[in-house]
């Protein structure tokens, strides 16, 4: 049986008629970039988050870039980012000539923690980018508090976490900016690249709107240098078809996680430990039976499970990945190399170790968890893992 790490086919087939209708509508409208369709999509995404301002852009990476540009961040400025994240989170900082300050994450829930941010703040800190990694919500209020008197902005990287909540508020609406991606594997997956910034500050939203179109305002007048970060009308129309389905997708992701936890539960037995480095539910409870560790949750949040990421100790992660591949099961290492050790970021690496990040890069493995997975497929994954552990 084949169990791909991800497949958009079943999800999109179920909506095929509506996609064709959207295509005809756009084709007939003759308006292919920005315009009414993008405006409607922006309004719907803003409403879905209980926010006022949303600006559609060309990707999640460009969403982060536009937010940093709107804040005027550049050379001499420091931006605090976790080292354990997708490259784009820090790439945008370096592209603007600013300095990414790489910090460690909680070893259990994989998220940036307020106390870590507090230790990294300097008078040059202009922004911090908490990443809601794998779909778990970061403690954004705590991170803002950790900035103390510093006026740095908080830009949430919510690319993997659309629909996750901190308390009652959906992520992307907790900081000064929220950045989303509609890359096909994300919780709202498009037919190509796309992204969005959220903000409830009308001035910020307006600046983002100009920046995504070469900083032009009014027509052919440019006070700031922007770029082409525009969203296509067709992409917006297709995403509008899927937006009402996202709640259902998230429910199914949670059901899949429950199924895995049940099937793999024997390996989840943990004993209370002593050192709690963060507020996650089981932080510091480091002893476990078996050789795998199931995902642990940060307190105070409702996750959106974009990834289901387990840890394999004793240097045997790659062995399990190979075993799964032999059974037709897709898995992936997010992420194999810490950002502070990337060749292109040598300049920003002060040599200080980030031990949790470095260990996680050798232990993590993400398993298929997309909404349309079938119980038979998950049984196959569970059987393969239990067999390997036996
Ligand atoms: C996917 C992703 C991005 C970038 O999104 P793109 O749309 O691919 O540019 C940024 N940050 C994180 C954490 C991501 O997972």
C-alpha cells in the first residue's frame, strides 16, 4: 500500500466543479492580477480571522518580506528568529540586509519561547518572528512581553498554522503582522504559490498594499521601493472555493493525529522530569519507553497539525525513514540542517551552540497527516512503525 507524505488529489477532486466554475468566471472577466476576486478573498480571510486588514501576496515568503519592508527594517537592524524553521523565515531578513539573530527552541514542542527571546533582545532588535511550527501556536503574548520596553514588532510566521489558536484568537492575529502561505501542502493549499499578510492596523495594511505593487502610490509615483508581490485573481478565486472547507480539513487532521496517538500510544509513556524549559504540556518529561517520542503540545493553544512530527533517538531516525520508504510510506525530515549552520548564514553565526535545535535536526521525522488520509493507510503506517520498534 502506498501512503504518500502528502497528496492534494482527493481534496481537490471533491471540489472540481466549483474550481471549473471559478476558472470560467476569471477567464471571462479578463482581470487576471489583483482586482475584485483578490479583494473578496482578502475580506473573507480577514473575517475568518476576526481581523480587519488582509493583503494578498505572491507567497508566504513574500508575506514575511513585505511585513519587514513595511517596518523599514534593513542594515544594522536585528531580527530574532528561531534556528529550527523553514529557510524562508530567516532568508527574508538577510535579503533586506538586516541581521537574523538565531535562537534555540523548546526541545519538546519545537517552538520559540519568551525567555529565549528576552535573552536575545538588544537595543538593535527591530522585530521578532515567532514561527507556529508544524501547526502549533507560539506564545505570542508572552513573546511580546519578553521584549520589555523594546518597541520591536512581532511578525508571526503562520505559514504552517492557519486555523491554530492561542486562547480563542487564531494565529496571525496575535502580533503586529501575520504571514500566511498557500503553498499546496499548507492548511489552505492553492494551485501554486500564494500568500497573505494580516494586520489590524490600517496604516500597515495600506503600506503593504503599495509595497506588493512596486511601492506605487498613487499611480506611477513611488516613494518607497517595493516589488512585484501580487496575487493572481485565478489563485484567489480557487482559494475562495477552499476557504469554507478549512475548518473541516483541520478537524480531519486532528482526527488523524488522534488515530496515530492511539495506534502508537505505547511509545508515549513518559515520566515527569524536572527541568521545564517552557510551558508545553510535557516539557522536561524526557524519559520515554521505546525509541520514538510523539509530538508534545505547548499549553494554551489549539494546534492545526500541518505536520505530525515524531522524534527517534539513538541515531536511528534515518533507519526508520528507510524502513517506511520500503513499505511505501512517505516521510520527511523538517529540518535536517539548523539555519544557524547554513553556509549562507555563516556571517551571522557567532559560534554559540543551539543544542536543542541541533539535536532535533538529527531526530525529527514528519509522517503523513493530510486530511484525506484513510484509516487503512494510517494502520499501515502504525503497523510499520510498531514492527520496526519490536
Ligand atoms: C512554507 C513556509 C514559508 C514560506 O511560504 P512559501 O509560500 O513557500 O513562500 C515560510 N515559513 C514557514 C515556516 C513555512 O513553512
